[in-house]
């Protein structure tokens, strides 16, 4: 079974979530997700969902002003311009963008993409000399160059002007030329990838040559955002700010009116243009565009992006699809070998440095990503020959790969990349020393918790949230990717029915059941584990995504299962009232005064008007709602009719600690005098209605009040109204089962006859009043019934005295209790409480 050892849930403002949902007319689930992701109000949320196209001026980026002037000089003179790119999707799309962007100004730029095998990564002396041999001109690098000062200097010495546009981590020595780079100054969109940086240069040209606005892309560049979307998604940079806008608009163009090359690629990848999203780019298009650069030459993908001929595009796309299949076969073989090496290590080190002869250097990066997913630690894979080792690394968010490589720089011939992905070359003789040095650095940085997979849900979901409406609302947060991952939901206490594998035996399908709501579920790859098919009928905590399944004319919500969690519940017996509790009030204490017993005695309440609060009555989502509210991290009080019964029940169903509860305190009708002084303000508070009314100052300190059982007295309604009027959030979660439970509770505890009978029997056996009251209390605890309060027993004693049945010698005779005013009033109060619990 695929499990994660833990989850990490971030607090959020419930008020912000409600405001976002209300003002944007969205389900609360969407508001919770956005609030948890850091949006602070509806204005921010609207700007996130609907980017207005306002972007930072290109001239805020270091080097753009000088680069624009230099490029304009070459455009006006008609001199030679060469675009030098890279062999991955970012480099290919940046090259295509630069070529088309300069063609729009009448230029006829040359382009060059290095071969991974013939030229290596980035600039090399050989390629610089080859390009310089073609005559003087302007060399513009895209997605590379910033870490090659010697090669840039060589190009300049051979008569070429050079503009470097790049986004990779800066080295200690920079090239002595114009550099366009988002991290050299305080540019507000520093997470741009290579194609994004190239776009800023083109935008600057449009401003200077055509008078375009600095804060919006001109129409000519809007038309090429499909290329920007490809490179941005494939390079796994954060989809926030400019990147989010570029990808959102670029995906529209890919879906609505794709260029011939992308249209052909969509066809061979069996993609529906209207359903294109970041997943389409990352898992269907990018692998096919990357494959030639991994196995041979990256020229074909670039030609595909530049061609305007549909026939040529179809031919190239089919060839890319074939190369990608070959890449998959090579990848599978390396993965088997790498897994064998990794699984033989005991103990497992904090990072993996694996290598072998015969591994394809163009594919080891993909395999490294697979191993990171599996082992949750940094991975470097090396393709080795007799003299040299070339490799790629991938990492987890907790580890900066470039820092680890820098610590081993004296052992490396060349390296470069990002925090999470990098490439490197070293001599074969240095491999063992490099492994040792790299592992030492990783061990000094990473902790055990860093190496433990954790799940960070965006929201706890209830069964009533698994709807098309909610799925559509969550889709609005797209495009998803780095920095804005697909929405992760956590379902607690769920189940699966009709569990089976799909036709190929890889995937799990089921009816996913949460809060009694059944939704179609699919778990990709989960059926490979036989244990998964045996989960039917078990209670599960599950990590999932909620999506819309569109098939022909059918549209329905669907749950995508990806993780299951083994979380120990506190247990029903671990919490709750017990006779050993040191806070129990003395049953012989004098009854409270009228005001202490009912602080709202002078408050007029019209119960016919109902109760205030978020109305979830009858929806059957009590436990999911409790979990949702607790996960906010805000103080919560749960009001019930019986703490003794409800606290343990909730603790058995909900992993309170993992949801962020710092502690659990309870106050009931049995301890309302003694307990309040020790209650912690930040603890989850369980309180029954009686104690909530009499110690209502405890409630005022809580941001949320969850009514798990119905109110059954006018002063309960008064309490809710006062709480809501002072800004607290009331959640009404009870339904028919809770009303029935409360009715049984009232009939078993509130009617005076309940305690008169056992008290009379104890007295008849010869006990004193004090002894009889003690026995009745102990017997109730032993029978796990509802224990009496001192007030219950004192009232029973007074009624028995009124009919002269408190003497040990008294015989039970027919008694007309209708003549006992206190009995009549108490019985009427009980009947009214039953009526109100049904009505409210």
C-alpha cells in the first residue's frame, strides 16, 4: 500500500476563506484552499484566478536596456545574428521564440542547438569557434551562457558581440558582456525560466521599436505565449506572478489554435486540444520534445516549433513519438539497474550517487527523478565510460543540489543547474571521492524528518464537497505546477467499495465512500500492490485530488487517489469523563444560584426564529466538519449533550493531533464549578451545553463553536446568539441521529424520576442520604450510563422528601407526584427540552 509517514497541515484564516468564497461566489472548499495557500483577501484571490495581464517592465531586469540597444543596432544594420540555445524544452522553446521574435522585425537569424553528445551542455570552445568561423555578428544565448565566462570571452576575441540571456544559478565569475538575468538585480519576477527571460528581451524591443506598453505584452508576443508555456511548464519553475499569466494564456493558445507543430504533436500523443493543461505539457508533449536531445540531436523539436507546413509538422511529430518510445525503453532498463543498486544499500544514505557503464547520459536525469519520488532524497546518476562520467541530479525541496555540487567543485570538470536539478561532468577517477564528499555534505544538511515523505493537504474534504461544482471551482486555480501544485485534499474515515483493478491490472478503481456519499475513484498505479485490493471495507485516511471526468456527453466528479495514511487515533477510551477525574464537582455541594445556573435568565430569546450559524444540519458530515475547522489552527469549542460519550467518539474518528490540536480539554455538567480554571486557551475544548452556558467565558475565547448535538434549552440558543453576535463562527453539524441521541440522553438524565428511583432504593436498603447519593453515582459510572450531577441527586432527594420517602422505614405507596411542584416543573422542563432538541 502506498503510504506517507505523516502529513503536515498549515493553519489558515477561516474568516478569509469565508470572505473569498462569499465574494467570489465559490464553494467554501475553494476559499479554504486559497486561504491556506496564503491569499489574504478576496481581492488577492480574484487577481490570482483572473490575471489582468499587468507585468513588470522588461527594463527592470538587469541588462535588458543594453541588450535592446545592441540588438536594435544589429537589426538596423542587417548584420548577422545567431541564437544559441539548449537541448531541453526550455532551451528549444526559447530558441524558437527568439528566432520568431526577431523575424517579426525583419531579421533572418541563424540558430544553433548544441548536441548533448557532440558539444556537451552550454557553451563550448568548439561551438564558439565554429560559429565565429561564419563571420562576425551578434551571438545571443538563451537558457544558457551565464556560467561560461571563458567561452564568452573567446567569442568576443573572435569578433562576435555577445548577449547572454539566462536564468540558471550564477557562478562566482560572470561573462564580461551584456547579461540579461532576473537574479542580478531585484527584478520582481526572478523565477522566470530561459524562455521567459528571452521574452523580456523581445518585449523591450517592442517597446523601443513599436512604442508598446511596458506593463503589458503586445499582440505580437501574446501570439507566441504557447512557446513560453511549453518551456515554463517543462522547466518546473514556480507558476506564480508572470509565469502564471504566461502559462494560463499560452495553454489557451495551445488548446484553441495551436501552431502546426504543436497540433501535430497533440495528435500523435492522443491529446484533445480542448482539454490541454499543464499535465498535458509535462507528461505528453515535453517528453516527446525532450527525447531527441536525450538520444541524439535536438534540432527536430526546434524545426517542429518553427515550421508552418502541416505535412512537415506531422512527419516530424511522428518521428519524435518514435524516438520517445525508444527513450522509454532505455529509461526502463536504467531504472531497473539503478533500483537494484539503491536497494542493496544498507543503511540507506541521505543521498544517492549511483553510476554504471552503458547508462545513457541523456536519460539518467529522468531516472534520477523516478528515484527521488521513490526514496525521497537527492539522487545523482552518472553515465560512465573508461575516462569520464557525465550525469544529472534531482533533489527534494529540503536540499539545494547546487550547494552540494559546489562543495565538491574541485572534483568536477563542469556543473550547473538549479536547486532541484543539475548536470555535471567529472573524470572517472574522481567518482568515488565525489560520492563521499557529496554524501558528507548531504548528511550535514538533511535531517531524518527531511527524508520522511510528508503530505501537505490544502483542505480536509467532506463527502458533500465531492461534487462537480467543487471540482470546477478547484479547476479555476489552474494552471498547476511548481509553486502552485494541483489541489491536494485529505479525506478522513473514508472507505472503498467494489474495489477492483483496471483491465491492464495497473490501476485501482472503486466507489469511494465519504460521509455516506459515493464517488467514482481511481488510483493510478495503485493496483500493482496486491494489498490495495484488500482494502474494501476498511476505514481509511486518504490523500486525493478532485477532478472532473468528461467522457463524450457524460460529465461527473471523480476522486484521484494517491496516498493512504496509517494514523493512530487517540482511541475511545483514552479521553472522556471518568470517576477518577480530579475535577469532578462535589455532589453534596449546594445548588448554584439562579443566575449561576442560567446566566441568560434575563435574556429574551425567540426560539421559533431558529439558531444562528453555518447550517450543516442533516448533511451527515459531522466528523469531516470538525476536522476541517480544527485544521484551521484556530481555537475551537465542540458543544455536545454529553462529554462522557462524545469526546471519546470524536477522538476515535479524527486524528486530532495530526490536524494541529495542541491539546484536548473538557468541561461538563459534572465539573463546571471546578474545571474551568485549568482549561488552556489554545486547547480543543469539549463542553456540554450545561457547562457551556454556566461557564460561557470559556466559549468566548474560541474562534469556532461546533454544535455537534442540538441545543435543547432557550439559554442554549441565547448562548449561540451572543457568541455569533461577537464575531464567533457557529457550525451546526447535528442531524437526526444526534437528535435521537440527545433525546435519549435527556430521558435518561433530565427527568427527575431517573434519579428518584435508584436513590429511593438505596435509602430503602438502610443507607444514609449521603451514602445513597454516593452509591447511585458509582453505579452509574460502573454501568457506563450517564452519571448524575449533584443537582440531579439533590432535586431527587427533595422530591422524595416532599412525598415522605427519604426515611429508611418509609414504605413506597401510591404517590401523587402531580402535587409536588418541583417534580411537575422538572418533568415539564424535560418534555420541553425534548421538544426543542427536535425543533432546533
